[in-house]
């Protein structure tokens, strides 16, 4: 009996590994649907709204890719994954791409055999703590109880930070952001640590966001971005250049308002190449010539997506900071479209 | 004259493997076995091939790399620079701890509830029925999460204990603190401790043995041995003279005095939990994840054990009770001396599978963030190293080993208590 379970598991793993080797772009086209792995719920990044439709900053990437490949941003099946299940879901072929505030690290890229398509949010790990505790620096957190999502880079950063500062802590491992929120609000942990953007998004859902502070220390670099499986370069290119199209469009001044006008043809040859009125970039990707137009019509350029979901006018209220265009002193820099 | 004819010589022909009923079943079994082995071989080689194509050749070398993460509940020393192997061992011990506590609590509760359910007191019997139906008909995961939620939401946070006019107070002469981060109880400490002995040096399985504990156990064991000898002496005396000497005070003194004396020599005292900074410090911290998991598993399994105990008792014929009553035994003694010893042989076999279930159910620990084997080896380690197949296989192997060990121990016990037939 135990033997058959064991071999059953082997079979499943074997079949899954076999499925992963096929061309993902063709699979997605044949299925006429994109399977996109997202988080189980983080307001502003990926969460279902009151109508049960997923929306957010990471969701916008899924929608743009679906629009570029299939011509319709709504042809996406969202697969909620936890910090623990996401990589298995991607490696097994259950999802085509993962857009779930996932940090680009060496070992994930090289050892876990994934391909990061780029960075859609430059983040860092921070700490959130109730104001009444009067803590002003993370170095004062000796012996604090820290809520932390298990299976993330934050776990390792946290261990490193406390070791480097020679202070101790009590980790409380938690599966999802919702559980962390519950424990933090019940004061079962003093501090909640995750990416600073995630902290801001979680704080936005509190009844009294003003009573919680995010400490100034950012203890890590967390470049978050969408990722795909290793070894399928065509599909990797599609996701990478869809993301670049969103970023490049902002730099080139293409917005959802003037998209139709620019698509009719402009003086700027790069805009023409991007929108498909000149050259054959779409064909090189194995997509239609108007792939970038479709991607941009899904939710606008990077700046519009940012402002709508997590920008300063939203409850999450994040400043562009590092995520501004390179021309504005940020890190966003799309390679040239030629 | 009689002639003896030799039986006809039979030569073996290949076709006999199929047509001769003496060989046929063996042939079929051999063929089936070969087919099964080929299937197994194909599955394994296919898996290895596919993983290799993905660039992830099966390998267990990750076990010796530094884990990099911290674990809150550690029965042995561990820090984040220890290996994944060590982290898995810490997780395994946490699994064993909660399984051990759970099995004992579930058995005690289950026996009491099972017996009470047969009580002639209408109210008690019905209450126990309600308990059994309530606990065994709701998935254990929900009980775990429910108890955890109750602890987090209803118990005060450590900060509520702060100040002179605090909202919350400690219990039992200010020595026990019930908080929503767990229960803090006093811990035994020694002024003149004998220290520890380290075993296995720097290996992943290293551990320390407290010499205080060893000394205490030796003294206690010795005095219990002497106490038994005294009882045997009293028994012999009673048999030869008919008078039993009063020995209870001697036995009590023999058991208690040496242990108390040893504790005094070692400078025994209690370390009380104290609110310092963010949390209570000092004392023993039983995290609410452990308590929630332990309670939920015990209460849930107790409902099943209660039913097993009840069935065991009902299996003993009513005549036994009546015969014992006719001898003048009281109901309590009938239960202890006549019914339960006989019921045990019916109870033990299904009890084994409930212990196994409890142990395996403890893998739901991650729902409340209890770092058991599933949380460390098959949780964080799997996630950080990306070795899904290897970690899950190792985990399955460990659970299999634990289950087989429990099962063989219980089978040994079952053989001991089962009815000796002549």
C-alpha cells in the first residue's frame, strides 16, 4: 500500500515534468486562456473586488500578457497560490506564468530553474508595528514576536538581519497575508514583516491605519517580477517584452487615452515599431502585429497601472520612488524596441 | 509373483507451465511480478529522466547546506546557520512531541468519556454522547484552527500585563501567564547544576543530556526499586504470618526523601516568567500553536477512543458484571478489576490505528504555524531549495517509520495483554 502511494507520487511528478517541456506559447493559444498564478489576496496587487473579479498591480501584468497573446485581457484563469505552493505550481505546469510579488533571487533563477521576465516593482523588506509601542527603529526589536509569511525570502532576510545586529526574535510562521493580518491585529505578534509594499497594502485594509507605522529600515532588496519556467525561451520572451512594452510605453508617452491616435502612425519610429505600424516585432515574438496595442489597451501603460492600483491616490498610497522611469530618477528602463 | 512397475517417468515440458494446474498459478504470479517491476522501473526512470531534463537531478546534497531560517520551538539547540538536516530533525522532534502529548491526553480523555457514556446517570451519558458526536463529526483541521482562533482572540496580549493597574493578571501566585502568544509556566532551575554532556559533537544529530536529569532519574529509579523490595517483603510476611505490616509510610519516605535531598543539594528553584520588553521572558513558553494543535488532536481523537472503549466494554458479557456483583464487588471495582482488563484485548488493536491517525494528523500543524516536520522539511526547506520530490519522499519515509514503530510497540503490548488460552 505504502509502496503504491510512493510510486503514485512519482508518476504524478513524472507526468507533470513531462508536460512542462512543451511549448507554453502554443499551449496558451490552443487553450485560448492564460493560467496566471497570483497571490491569495493582497489589496492593490492581486485581490478579488466586490464583484469577484481579480484586480491589482500584478493582475494587470497577467491581463496585459493575455491581451498580447490572445487579444483579450479577460481570457485569464487566476490561480491563487501561497508563498509555499507558487513554485511547485509553476514548475509542474499548472500555471503558465507567476505574477505574485515574487523576489528575483539568484537561487530561484538558477537553482529552482525559473526565468524572471523582469522587474515590475522594486521593493524592500520592512517592518510594521503599532505606534503605541513607541519603537522607532528595527534595531530596537530585541525579543519581539515577529509574524512572517513562510516560504518567502523575507524569512531568510529576517534571520540575517537579526543575526547581523546580534538581537533575537520569536518567529511566528504564517501561511497567508490574511492570517498574518488577523494575528497582528490581535496583538499575537508585535511586528509584521514583509515587503514594504505589502505592508502598505495590508495597512490600507485596517480600520485605523494611522495607528501603525512602517519602520524606516528597509533590510533587503526585493525586486519583484513575473516569472516563467526555465527552458522555454519563446514564452519567456513574450512575458518579458510585454512587461517592457508597458514600461516603454510610459517613457514614450503612450497612454490608454492616446493609444488609438498613436496607433494610426506617428513621427516617432520607435512608437511605430512598438505599436506594430512599422517593422515586424510581433511576428518575431510569434504574436500578432498589434500585440503591444492589445497589451496597452488592457490597463494602460506602467504609470497608469501603478496610479490606479497602488499609487498615492489609492488607499495603499505608495510613492513611485525607485519605480519611476529612469528619466525621472527611478530604475525603470525598458530596452529599446528595435 | 507380483511385478512392481515404476511410476511413469514424467518429463518436464515447457507447456506444462500453462496447462498443468500444479504450475499454472506460480507462472501467473511470476509474470505479474515481472510486469509490476517493469512498471515500477519505468516510472522511476521516467521521473529521473524528466527531472534531469528540467535540470533538477535528484540529489540530497541540499541537506548539508545551511538552512538560513529560524524555528521558534526548538527542543534542541538550533540557529539559522545549522543545516537543513538539523532543521528537519528539530521539526521531527516537534512532531514527536505533539504526537506523544496528544496520544496520552487522548487516551486518558477517551477512556473516561467512553466509560461515562455507559453511565447509568442519564445526564452524564447524554452529555458524553454530545461530546463524541460533536468532535468526531467535524474535521480536525477546523478544530485546530478554531482553538487557535479562540486563544488568539480571547486571551490578553502580553502588553495587557504591563503596569500596576494592568488589564490582565498572572495566575497561580503570579507564576503562570496565559497570553495570546501562549502559556508561560515556571521552569525548574538549579543553582549547583551538574551541567550537560554533549553527544555527537558537531553532527546534525548532536544533542545535550542534562546531568541533573540523569541524576534525578537514577535516584528516583533506585528508590522505587527499594520501595518495591519493601512491598515484596511485606507480601511475604503476610503470606507466612497472615499479618501485613504497615509499610506505606516507609515506602513514601524511601521514594520521596532521596529525591528531595538531591534537589536540595542541586539548589533546585523555579524560574518564573517575567514581562520584559515585548514578551514574557524566563519560564517555559508553551506556544499557542502547540497548545491548539495538542488540544484539538487530543479532543478529536478522544472521541474515537471513547467509542472504542465503549465497544470494548460492551463486548464483555453482562454475566461477568452480574457474577462480580454477586461476589460483592462494588461497581467501580467491577469496572477496574473485571471489565476493563478483559475489554483491553478488544480495545488495543483499533487503539493502535487511532494513535497512528493522531500522529499523521499532526502534519496539519502548519495551519497554526507549528513548526513540525511538514513545516520545516516539507515546508520551508522545500521552498528554499526547490527539492520537492526529495523532501516529500524523505518526509513520507519518516512518517512511515514513526507509524511502523508505534504500531510494532502497540502490537508488542497487545500480545502481552491478550487472553492467554490454555
